[in-house]
């Protein structure tokens, strides 16, 4: 049994290197297919993180009218916090709002001067507010309706502009993600069809090239598994080499683009290499398994037709 398996391996290696350029073509097509799949994985990772970041920034602000007592504001806050749709409610005093605004525009001399002038005319420049975050972005419309019908609605004004802007951004990201995914799936399907065709034709050519050897093997009593074995091993070799090539490309490109990703998602942890490391078995073994199943199936069909 071991001797037979060793001979099958030997014949597979011989066939692989004997038809070297055909093997290179198979490996190239397989690699391109896997690269497209890994591109989709990276794109989905970046898109999902971008959407999560935008969702994290979505909030609704209630700006209280001037001279509203802190006790009334606290009562409104407690009332809103009781809603099961609310994730958090943050109180921002007029002093805090001013400090945040000054810090954001600390390099602008004109704004600083204007603030000082306003302080002299009116001590309170910004109104106190409540920043409300929902558990899910889909809940904001419901929350806005409840706030407008709230018994304390005469105490505050609702700023919906930022909420609407972030909602539009989220919808656009979802639409772009869906379209790119669709294109990616179509391209992947095209490459899979090309791969199956290439594998089918390479097996056909290999059988034709080894027709005399196969005929002799049958004459001396070689069984079907011994004849088919080298072709299956050769295809698996192509898949293994393609996977190794793709892993090298994926990790190499990830290392190159990671600094740009860090700048793009500044303040958030989005690491492509870490994602591939954490899901290494699922991603790469899964790709090898799927590509091998398709390749071996195509090989089986070709052998069944041409080995007679």
C-alpha cells in the first residue's frame, strides 16, 4: 500500500513538472480566483468597520432653552433613560459645550475673540444639552417621534441634522458595500468557471500525453485508483501552491496598506493581518477545501470521459 502511494506521488510530481507551463497556468488561475475572494474578505472587513464607526457617531442632541433648571434637565434625562431603545444619555452643560468648542477651534484667533466678546454681552453662549445614543440606528426614528411627543418637549429643541447626515452616510456605505460584493461574486464566479475549464483541459491534455503509459498500466493490471491517483495529486499540488502564493500576496499587501488603514481609521483598531491570523484556519483552509472540491470534481469528470 505504501509502495503504491509512493509511486502515485512520484508519477504526480513527474507529470506536474513535465507539463510545467500548463501547471503554471493552472496555479495562476487558481491564485487569481483566491485573490478575488480575499479582496472581498478585506473589503467586507473595512466596510463593516466603517459602518460601525459611523453608527457609533450617530446621536440625537436635545438643546435646552435658557434658564432651564438643572433639576428639570435631570428629570428629562431620567425619563429618557428609561426607554429600552436608548443606549446612553449624556448631559453636557453650557460650560462643557463652550470648552469643547474652544478646544476644537483653539487655533482660530477670530473665533476666540468673538467668544470673548459674546461672554461680555451674555454669560451663557451655548445651551445645556443631552446627547442621546440608541442601541441600534434603526431605532432613531422611533426615538425622535417619542421625544417630540414627550411631556417635556417644550423645554428643548431637537437637532436632527447630524442624525440625518450620519444616517445617509450609513445608507450609502451599505449600498456601496452591496454593489462591490455583487461585482466581487460575479468576478469570482467567472474565475471559478475559468478554473474548472482550465483544470478539465489540463487533465485532458495530461491523459493524452500519457496515453501510452496508461495503456501499458492497464495491460499489466494496474487498478483504476493507481491510474487516476497521480492526476488527483497533481491537481491538489496546484491548489496547495496557489494557496501558498495567495497567502504570501495577502500578507505582503496587508503589511503595505496597514499604515494607510491606521490613518483612515485613526482612533479605532482595524488590523487586517490580525483578522487573517484570528480566522486563519477558517479563511485559508476553507478556500483550499472549496477550490480542491471544484478542481477534483472537474478532474473526475475529465478522467471519466477520457480514461476509457
